[in-house]
């Protein structure tokens, strides 16, 4: 589903979406709106993160939930997991205080519990493992990624970074004939939970890492603790590099930013990086290899299901993340070559075939 889908009224958004269900609840005490989008339960219980932020309009929040839920459907299918795609968005008013926020999370947990198992949540932008503990007070057993003190497997972001790192190596092997990262220039957009962890892995392999983030405190921490370089947040699009790694928010690959890019490939964690499906073609025309986001950023989802449902060990899970992203991406690149299609279309084709066959 594109960000530019017609006029964004609730009516057109509902009509344009091919998902199964959208639950919208107004939280009267805070003025927040909870949106749970269940895109597909074809492969199993729908799972997805909880995004909590302030939106300019309710329609933007609904569109975000729809696009993110669809991405989760593809992500689980591409990763070979028997789970469906869903996402929760909690659109909050600016300046919500901590106590009110916790009460809101408990009411959100109660809503998930009330749904009785069509959707299970984890963390996403704006929520943490501690928030999952709070949500689980009322939402258990439909909550992933609680802290280890509360019996969960914690923040999955390092596993997501492990997968993105594997995606970068796989892409370098394809472009340069070697997956060695020494001297490779990587620009990371967003030094948050995933970006920060990713930069540590890249630096340890000798890559030249530069980050751009709108939060000056986070950038300074990355500079002093990791020893990476920094640039203005908006300069990341113009920076000459081998790999551009978007690890902030979605829709950042669009008709305005793609002409500015001076990288050989885009490989990052952010969900829904392409603003519209036409942007995959724009990247191809510029000879920039795009590693489809839902293949590259599946590490966190694999980690939570592997650790909390399938009983995999930590080491085994991380190995599966590395190998899964490498093999998934290799398959997508080969399919795109074979059929002369964009890598984005190839990844969707792989995922849709698995969904149609009922196999994650
Ligand atoms: P986060 O909130 O911890 O970090 C995001 C960072 O991006 C923050 O430091 C923020 O300041 C920065 N940022 C925001 N707007 C920016 C801009 N315009 N330019 C530069 N920086 C900007 O989030 P995260 O958990 O690290 O996730 C990052 C992205 O990866 C999100 O799109 C998320 O949906 C996706 N993702 C995360 C996981 C995970 O395990 N955390 C898994 C899959 C996908």
C-alpha cells in the first residue's frame, strides 16, 4: 500500500486496504487512539510491534498501521515463520506524562486480551521492553519481548541489527565480489536501538561508518562510544558511500530523495522504506541495489518467535537470523535477475507464494 494512496480519508484508506481487520479504540482518559491492524492470519496468529507516537492526523496513523501490518505479513512469510501480519499504532497527544502513559498501555493490553488471540504485540518505535512488561499486566499471554526479569526475551533490536549486518555483507558480496567490510563506507540514518547496535557491528569489521540522526544527544553518544563519524541528519541522502542504511522511519525512499542518493545499495532496518511501489523502479533506474526491508529487518521477529515460542537457544537463534537474511536476500536478488524485475517485486513474489501455499 503506497503512502500516496488517493486522498487520505478514513473511507478511502479502508477501501484501499486488502487486510482482514482494523480495530480502532478511542482512549478517553488520554485522548489517544489505539489502532490495531490485522493484515493476514493466513499463516497464523497475527503478530507485530506497537508504535507509539504523535501523528498530525488520525488518517496518518491508520495508514501507518495498515502499511506496517502488511509489511509484517510479508516479513513472516519471507522468514519462513508460521505467523500472520499485524501492527498496533497508538497515536498519542503530545506531552503525555509517564503515569498516564502507563495506564494507557494497560488499557491497550486489556484490548489485546479482549481480542482473544487474533493479535499479539511486541515493541516498535516509541515503546520498549519495559512497556511490554506493563502491557502484559493486562494483555498476557499475547505480548512478546518483555524484559528477562518478567520472563521475556527482551529487546530484539540487537537481533534485528544482526540481520541487517548480514544483509549488508550479502549485498557487498554481490556488488563487490567479497563480503569483507574493511574500508567499505556505510552511512546509517538513525542511531536508535537498531542503528546503534548495527554501527557497532560494522565498526568491528573495519567499515567506515557515518551516522545522521535528528537527536544530537544520540549522535554524540555514537561518536564518543563507537568512534563513528557524524553528519547532519538531512545530509545522509547526499553522502557518497557504498551502503546507505535507513534505520529511522519509513517512506524515506521517494521521488525527492532517490535522485540525491550517491550509494551503490540501500540495506537498512526501517520498515516501509519505499514511499510508493514506483520508487523501486526509480532506484533500479539509478542502478542502486535495494535490499527489500522486510527481508533485511526480520531478525527481531525471528528472535522473538524463536526464543519465546520455538524454544531456540540464543546462539541458534542469532545463527538462524544471519543465515535466514543471507539466504532470503540471495534468493530475491537471483529472482530479480532472472525475471528482470525489481528486487522489491521479487521479494513480494516470494512472500505471496508462501502465503498462498499456507507456508511460512
Ligand atoms: P528507535 O526509535 O530506537 O530509533 C530510531 C532513530 O531514528 C532515533 O534515534 C531517532 O532520533 C532517529 N530519527 C528519527 N527521524 C529521523 C530522521 N529524519 N533522520 C535521522 N534520524 C531520525 O527505533 P528502532 O527500534 O531502532 O527502529 C528503527 C527502524 O527499524 C524503525 O523503522 C523500525 O520500525 C524498524 N525496525 C525495528 C526493529 C527492532 O527490532 N527494533 C525491527 C524491525 C524493524
